[in-house]
């Protein structure tokens, strides 16, 4: 990727770039050093997005082991599912939505052990901070 | 800002004679969650006396310990299920009220476990009973918050549970119940209330509603805490104002958040078995120094509210921190962890655990300056030594 090139969200390139930047984030590595658990990040259509996009992200002890775009939400069973409309994903990536607050206000839905997530709020914050660092172009 | 909520009890009854509101309750059975000390002090009798006029059957569970455990909550919930009340009263400090909230959830929803008390779970309470909180200390704010702090004794960690649904239906603030509060408890709980208000005013989730309550509570605490500590029962005005301030602080932080003073305090309290108010208060000046680079302007606003008007924002903020240290001295609060009689060897042996537990707290991510693990380590060490924060 060139210095000035933007990556379209949502896309396979975007989630790969996110995974790469996450693996360079020392704060995330420290905050998530005990984390074991994979996610589906689901972007549901609105505001010009005409279909659902599903990312698979495998997070393991402070590292992103794998990240890719799936064909559908049924393709992979994961421990957690984080889901919200495209418009809210845009706000989240731009840093306009707090990741935990947006769950409390139901802007996003999370399926999986809430207790486990609530003990890892710092890691969650770093995940979003990393997403904000991906040079993103929205549809 | 993002959408948010302001949640509070439907009714807050306050002032002299507030307890008499209990006479108005309608129902068949009422269950009181409290502790043995309050029973021995006759506080429970004062509540029972009012409830007798309702004709309701009364049962008392007085087994709540300081920093209540999961086991106590589960035991109380079992008794509740057998008794089947339509009112539950949490009577006491934060421990009793938090235990009452958790027992209430398990009574209403026997299909859930204590870990299910989280903001994402729909609890659908109030099908069987409603909750009244009656605080007997002036500090926790637990009478009006949606937080539930229960200790997992196996993991040696305080579970920071929360659900807006567990906010009580009624909170009763009767100054007669706290008039004889011992000076040490007055100081510890009063500082807890001050920390709540200052953190509520400075965390990332602060909002217009919490700001208003926090600022007024801070003014009341600065004015009345030294008097309540010094004069005790001879100063009923100070007692009443501190009681109101504690609940206002509760409404403030309950609708914004707590920051890393609480993250560190919860961790320290759990590891060293130190009562909540004291374990939290110790970190306030250090964290304020640490946060200065981010929120000197907000500390300056607080300073102005308590009459510190000269200087730049940073100067006002630093004066405020000095005033807080003086207040702590005046009410005989320890200013360093070393002052609490903990040896350096013992402290350092548990430092990793302290840092790890603080890092897990939600207070970490909403603090105005989000600390790294290394920052936490240094903050704990500075608080141990009593050294001003310079990083």
C-alpha cells in the first residue's frame, strides 16, 4: 500500500491492514496479552452499503492471528459476534463513537461472554484506536 | 456527544423524618438486607418500627459482610425466594445495598447467575418486587447507582457488575440514621463521595447532567465534611448536607463513570482487604496530578467552584490538589500507602497483581488520561512513597 493510498471500508484489504496495524500496536499487545477469542465483525447495510459484510478476526494473546472477509455470517462459528450498521461503523472508525458506550446504547450488538469483554475494555478501546489508524475511504 | 442516559430512582426522599415514608408502602411482605452491626446499633429497629404500620410481614437478612461475596448474595437470594416479598430494602452502606441489588436480580431471575448482571443483559426486573435503598453512611452513592460491587473471593477480585435496571425505585436519605457515624467512617465515606464527584466531573463520559450534580456535591463536601468529621452528632446540618452530597455524587458518577482513582482503589482494596472509602481516597491526589496534562481546565473549574480563583488553569488545579491533601490531613486520612502500615516488601510482592486488576477496570478506559500498565505501576509506587506525580 502506498503512503497516501486509502483502503476502502468494508473490504478484504481493509481488514488485512487493520490486522497488520494491530500487530504493530504495543498498547494493544499489553492490554490483550491474556485474550483468547475470535470475532465476526458484521457490517449490516445502510447509508449506501447494499449488502452485509462479514469479517473474521482471530485475536490471540495480544496479536491478530488471522483476518479475512467471509462470504456470509454462516461460514464461521466464533466466540464473539460484534454487529452494527454501516453508518455506525463509520462513526466508530472515525473515533466519533466510544466502543463501550456504543454497546450500552445498542448502537452495536455483541454476542458472547459479556463478563469476558468487560474485563478487556482497554483492549477493546485499543482495537478501535487501531481501526481509526487505517487510512480509510468510505463508500 | 453520543446518545446517553440519565437514570435515577423514581423518588428520593430526604431530610429529617424521611424514614416515615416507609409507612406509605403497600404490599404483603418486605425483606430487609442489612448487617449485624446495624442490627446491634438499633438502626434496623428504626426501620422495622416504621414498616410495622404497613401491616406487612417483615423478614431480616443480616448476614451481609463488608465487601460482600458471591456466596452471601446467593445465600440471601435463596432466602428471598422462599419468603417471596414484594418489597426489598437495602439498609446499610454500599455493601448492604449492593448485596440487596444482586439478591433482587437472582430472586427475580433464578435462571441467571451473578455474572449476568451486566449492562447488555435485559433483566426484566420488577415482576416480583421493588427495591428501596436506605444508606447509613454518607459516601457510597450506591443507593442511586446501577453499579453492583461484589467480591469474587476465589479470584480475589471485585466484580464491577452493572445494570440500569437495578437502580432502586426509592432512595431514603434520613440524617437520623447517620448522626452517630464514627469520625473514621465519616472521613472514609466522605472522601469516597468526593472522589465520585471529582471523577464524574472529569471522565470521558461526563455530561451536562452529571456535571451539575458533581459540582454542587463537591461544594457541599468541601464545606461540610470537616465539620461532620469534627463535630459529629453536634452538627446535624453538616450530617444532613453530607448525606445529600453523597447521593448527588452517586447520581453524578452513576450517570457518567468512575475513573482510575476507583480502578486503583478497587484493586488495592481487594488485594489488601482495605475498606472501600479508604482504599479509594488514598489515590485521589496522585491521580489528579497524573491527569493534569489532560484536564487542568476541568480541575480549574472545580477549584473555582470551591473559591480558588487566582492563577492559570494549571495553577488553580495544583492549588485544588493541595487543598485536597490538606482536607485529608484534617480528617486524618492517610496520605500514602506507607502511612497505612503496609511494608514495602509486602507491597512490591503484590504490585503485579495490583496493576493487573486496575487494568481490568472499566475506569481505566474512560479516565481522561488512559494509563499504560507501566503508568499504573508508577502510580502505585508513587502513592506508596507519598511522592508527587511527575510523569
